[in-house]
C-alpha cells in the first residue's frame, strides 16, 4: 500500500466510524420512536443533553471511560463495537471495490444490514420501516444502473437488466421465506416458529442482490444460523459439564470437516478402504450423538436456543459481498 492508499483508508475508517455512530442513533431512536435528527443526543438514564465531545465515535467512549459524564451510568460496550464494525466493513468494501458508485451502494447495504442485525439481536425486533428503506435502496440503485445501461445502448433482455433482477429478487426472497414460514408453522404444530420480520429482511436483500444471488444468501443464512446455534449449544453443554455430548458433537464436526477435506484432496478415490472406514466412523459417532441428544438433553436444555434468522441472513449478505466468487 502506498501513502495515497493509506491516507484514503484512514479517511474511510473515520467516515465509517461516523456512520457507525449514526447507526447507533438510528437503532436507539427506532426503539424510542424519536426522530433521527432531533432532539440532540442525551443520556438515556439521566436525560441530560450530551456535550459535543461526548459524541465523537470510539474516542468519547475511551475519554469517558465508558460512563455517562453526568450520572456515571455505564455506557454499553455495544456502541463502540458497532462503530468499529461499521468502520472496518466500510474499509474492506473500499479495498475490494475501489471508489465508484457501486461502493456507495454497498456502503448503504452494509449500513442497513447492520441496523437490522443490531435491532434484531438487541430486542428481537425487525422494523418494517428499516426493511422498506433497505429494499428501496436496492431498487433505486438498480433502476439507476438500468437507466445508465440503456443510455449507453447496452443490449439486454428484460431478464438481464438490473432492475428486473432486483424486482425478481424481492419476489423470490419473499416466496422462499413464505414457504419456509409455512413449513415451520406446520412442523411447530401451529405455533409461530419465526417472525414475519425475516420475510421482509429477505425481500430487502433480494432487492439489493437480485434473484440470482438471493436464494444462495438464504441457504447460506440457514447454514450460518445452524452453525451459530451449534456453537452456543456446545458452549452450554461445556458449562453444564456434559462432556459426553460435548465431545461427541465436536467429534462429528471434526470428522465431517475431515471428510470434506479428504474428498477435496481426492483421498477417497485412491483408497476405498479409507472411505469405508471413515464413513463408518462418521455415521457411528453421529448415531452416538443422536442417542445422547434425544435420550435426555432435548426438551429441557434447548429452550431459548433459537438464534434469530435475521442476523444470519445479514451475515450471508456480507459473505456475498466480500467473498471472491461474488461480483
Ligand atoms: Zn447520564
């Protein structure tokens, strides 16, 4: 990296921190129902309006040592964390994309994704207004892109143009989630197993990523949710000293990873006995885990384990943005 890139990167980190600070305001005021521009920020506990130097992202938290200047109430570490994550994602997007209109669009996608994830994680709420704004960002950007392509005389069929890709993304995202909604409703015996907010998040992501990518994002979302749930479940088993099940699940995970790697390396093709042995070991461990799982643990220890799907979808969107296979 040359001096120019370092300077620009530093500047983008500062911009990202400011947007992260604004993001905290957007989330807080969505809960309190206040406007995002007025009134001035105040301490949620003592209600005293903050001084200007209480509002500097990251720095204020350090200067105030994580406490309100007036009443000394602890300020949640979530605020500086959200600011830092926003800044880092803004910078990563710049390093991947470079300065362009597309970068501004992706920054908006990152911003709205984080707004949805933070409100969902904090209070298990998805605001329809946030999803609407998120979806509109996608539709407007792709309408603009279609307009520019038309002006340049780019030949495209109706299916190839970015706007119809975006509209179909909204429909496909909504449809997949609606089917999932229905299936989980029936499987949970007529109880709501998920919130309708997840449908709106999928539709908004569909507007931003288009129909060709939204179904991949949703599938990745399921995998990420399963992974997060699994890790939390393992952590609880460890805390409860249920080492049999903890070890069993860990063994299945490691064996499954080894299976995938061996298959990729072509080890199975060369050695059928290895494949047979490995398969038996994997299935055997899996059966052991299932017997442990359904024998005593399930039912009592799984309550409250449901990880909200919204944040998993958002993470899948980030994977789509940052991984090499994404455009
Ligand atoms: Zn205070």
